[in-house]
């Protein structure tokens, strides 16, 4: 019996020795542990912006952006671009000598092929629809020149093909895909990015290895980069503590604990707006929220500062503009004035309800769900319902998951019911694209606003070629959204990313769904 | 015996056919997968295109027969979320689940056998009481809590063992123990009660009177006769370990079948849900059949009428 005990103890000690943390080893690996991988497809045409953070290591965009979201001639495959006087012909000059991971040259034919593929019916990317509407033809006058011919004048084409939006601007290898087919490409993708695909185990990890020398970042600092899917936060933090992960998304409530232990925590400030809206009926808004006063009352009844503190641990800021994605404000010259902020004013909210004929309040359905990056979803819904209760509006909380709510929303089967989303912050064109779907009556499916004045301004933005006029239109849209209370903007949330103690400086940037992991590989 | 096996096979096939209808209908009743895979700002045109491309625009009856027709050949279609053939995903995940279940079951047997037998032999002593505590805790502590505690302390703070993944033998320990503890508890109690009954039987008393060594009485004569319920339990639990380790696989980031099922359900990935349910049902049916057959090997007195 004693010898058995000795064997067991020795085995356990050996196991512990074998399993000792990885921090003792030299770091040539970078491991990113994330709670969600979204769709886990490696084909840029089969998913939208949600998969950018790992695809942007393998693929380069036609138009690059800086981590703070500004178009950059140094960051994309197009080293410069210009448009004709009427803004209907856009010429992109391609960088020479760029090669795909299979050794073939990147040319204008690849750009044309990639764009056509992104716009094809098979594509499920976020902005395939607008590109189909806009693009008439793609010309390739030279291997290093692409001309995009538009059906109408617009300034927004470079942004649509940049890293600041979705995956439509990623350049794919025409010859490789044509020779091997879409399925092989999706399993073994080939791009021009700083890292080559090595392995994917769906639901587990995606592994990449560095190219020898990349035109954008030079010789990558890390030989291998692995994205690990680790849904449980305790496990992600344990990986960080053991040195088995270098970057991990963490919840707002564990930030202080990690900082106390000495782990740097990098905030993506105002990463998303927590925004609520009422589902429209088949003919538009329905009572009681058809009345502007009711919408204002519901906004005034919420103590945003308290929600920011109690639900989001202080890592949030009150929001004031419905669908007002703040990363775009500076670009279009919009400023949220103190008068625009919604004060917490129960008395005024009650008076507005009484004026609208709802002195006794009313009952409304509130769909309660959690979302990736928004673990506080249900407690948030409960908190808001509690505030509304104080002005006599009884909220019936319906616990569902997001797809169930979305079905009610787009089918318009629950008019007046309330839902919400953590809408990723983005630049002005991203904001415009969002408004064009969620605040534009002709879009039907996703509309949450139904306001002819807003419709008119949104329609003008696309065709406007004077940037100052575009900015003015965007400012007017924001102002109108606020004055008509077209939704309940609650808070902007900051998203924390913890890194290992040895990783050094890291800027997760301000581009939606992109963590700029490739910037970490820059020596 | 052959008739019995054939009859049970037929029963299993009917059950699988019924299950295929149920899972097909229920998976579709929970929502539209396009709401998960298409971006929030997708247009009606985007929806129509994706629906057509994924074959979701066809009538349900046509979709069902297409699914069944392909499933019998091992083709479960393409994952809506990962856009890869589901069979590939199953091939990647099932071995991981089998390996983890085998480790958990092996560890459970290694702990439960000596503990169960000793608890019966030394009834009422400290050993018995310690075994009872293990059993009560194993069956009452929620798996997710045990998993989180192990990750937080054993992996995260003390850094003794890996926190997640399936990279090395060491990475099996925490998920294996979490998964196996419940089985240890059940198996230990079953073995203890079975042993107590057998140890009190006439033939064991006779063996003792005939001077057979106590070790042989306990570990050979008594244990063999107390094994039948344990074999049933172990067989069924092995199938359950393979097929229902969702919580453990999620906490320990273990790329197994449970996680695949969970991801499939949360993203309304019909082909994955259907494939996982049918695969797990097939495993459970096969294990049950295997256990029934094993009875006859362990105890030749057992005969099957059908």
C-alpha cells in the first residue's frame, strides 16, 4: 500500500512538473484567448466584420487604416488612390512586389476578383448590398492599377474597401481560388497578410505562422500567433496567469482584480453603445411610443450615470444620441452639448406621460438577453425596467436569446416591444451604413425609426460628393434622432483587454471588431 | 442471443428515426440561423441570398428528406456557422470527447473500486464515512462550480495544472476529475451496497467457513457478484460522459462534442444540431446494447427471452 501511495505521489509531482507554466520559456508565440470567435469561417466573403480580428492577420485590405481608424496609404495594398472630378471613377494604385502566401504575385486581377466575390450572391458580408448598388464595373488597366466605376457619384468607396468596415476590402488570390475552389480556400486560406494560415480546429483555435518579411510590418516579432477560443472567463484569466495567453478579453467586473495583480488592462473606450429601441409595426410606430412625449419620458426615466456605475462597474459613459456612434462625431464635426444629455428626471417623465394621455402608465414587453461582449445584458434590462416602473410603465421581461428577439423585430410581430444591442462603435461611414439599415424606412427589414425627414437626409448622404455637406447632413441626422427620441441610447461601454505582464505596449485601436493584433507583431 | 440483439437493433433504428424528426422540427422552431450569421445591418436581399445558398428556402419536407437521405451515408451537410462539412467537425470533436470520457471513466473506476469495496468491508469505520462524504459531495456539488473552483485555484492561482485546451496529458486531469467525480460517487455507492448484500450472502459465509482467504472472498467471490449493476452504470455513464460534457468542455475550453452541440444550439446551426443529436443517440443506443450483451458474459445465468 505504501509503495502504491509513493507511485501516485511521484506521478502527480511529475504531472505538475510537466504542466508547469509556460512563462519560463522564451516567447516566440503570441496567444490570444477570446470568449467568442463569431462564425469561425476563414473565407472573408462568408462573414462580415465579426471575424476581422483574426482574418486581418492573414489578409491585407485594399485600403489600410491606422489603429485609430483613419485611412492610411501606408497600411493597405493601395499606396494611393484618386477619383475623377465627378467621383464616379476611382483609381487605386497598388503596391508592387506584394506576394500571396503561395508565392504568387498580387495584381489588379486579384483585387477585381476579390471585389466581385464579395459582391456575389453567395457573399454574406455586411456591405455586399451597398457595393452591388454602387459598383457598375471594375477595370484593370495595368497589374498595379484598378479602376472602380460607379453607377453614381460618391465619396465613400475607399472607406467601404478599407479595414475600418467589414471584409469586402480584403484582397484574395484569384488563381489559388480558381484552381482549388471555394471550399479548399475556406479550409486553407491564402492571403498577403503578415501571418500564414497553419491550422484551424473549429471551436478550439486558429493557428498562424509568420511570413519571413512583410511589406507592412517587416519581420514579425512572433513566429506563431494562436487565437484560442475560451468561453469561460475564469479559464482565460487562469491562462493569463500561467503565461499561456498573452491577450485576453475580460469582463469589466474583473478589471480591478487583474490590475491589482499587475496585469496591464487596455480599454477600448466606448467600444459599443448600449442602445434600446421599439419594434415597429407593419405600418410604422404604434401607440404609445408613437407619441414623441412618451419616447422622451422613457429616456428621462433612466439614471444613466447609475447604470454606468452599478451595471458596468464604472466602465461606461452616459449616451445621449440614438444610434450616435461616438467615434464618428469628431469626423463630422458633431458635438454633444450639455442640453442634449438626458437628465434623470422622473417628475418630468411622469408629466410627459400624463400630457400624452398615459398618466396611469402602460405595459410593454422588454426582451432580455445577453450578447457577446455584453454579459450584463439581462441585469441591464432588469435595471431599465425598474426605472420605467417608477414612472408607471410596467415592463414584462421576456427572457429569450438574441435570435428570438431579432425574429420579432424584423418580422414586426411585436410592435412596441423593446430590445437592445451593444452596437459596435465605428467611424462616420460605418455609422451611415448602420443608419441606412436601422433608421431608413426603405430598408424595411431592420428599420426602427420610420421618420420621413431622416429618410430624406440618409438618401442624400450616399449621393453627396461634397464632404462638408455630408458632414452637415450627418450632424442634422444626429440632431433629429435626438430631438425625436428615436430610441433609447443608454451608455457607451468600455471593453477591457488584459495582457500578460511581459507583452509591453498594446493599442487595441478604435476600429470596429478589430483588435490590431498584427500591430503587436511589429518589432 | 442473436434474436435479442437484432430486436434491440431494430428498436434503436426506430428510435433514431423518430428522433430525427423531432430534432429536425425542434431545431427549426427555435429561430432563424441567418439572424446569427448575417450582420445586424443585412438587407432583405442579403437574407434571400443566404437562404437560397444554404438551401433553407426549400420546403421543410424536402429539407427533411434531403437531410435523412444524406445522413444515412454519413453526410450531415455543411455547418451554417463554420461553413465546413459537419462530418469533418464530428471527426475533429468526437475523438476528443471519447478520450476525455475514457480518462474520466478510468480515473473514476480507479477511485471508486477500492473506495466502494473498502467502505463495504469496513462498514461503519472512518473509511466508510470518508467514502460517504466523497459520494455526497460528488453527487451534490454542481459540476460547473467544481470546474470553476479547480480552474481558479489549481490552474490559475497555484499553477499546478493547465487551465484549458487538450494539448497534453496534464490537460486531461482537471476536466477528467470534474467529469468523473459524479461517476465516482454513484459507482462507489452502488458498489458499497452491492458488496454489503453479497458479503452477507450464504455462499460468502460458506466460503469463509471453508477457509478461503478473506482477500479472495472480497475481491473475487463477492466483487464479481456485485458487479452487474456497476457495469450497467458504467456503460450508461460512459455514454453520458461522451455526450453531455457541455459544462466541463466549455469551462476547460475542451474541443469536444459537448461544445460543438452548445455552439450549434446557440447559433441555430441546424446541420450541427441534427448531427450531434443523432450521433450521441447512436452512441447511447450502442452502449446500451453493449451493456446488455456484457451481462451475459459476466453472469451466464442471465438469459434473454427476446
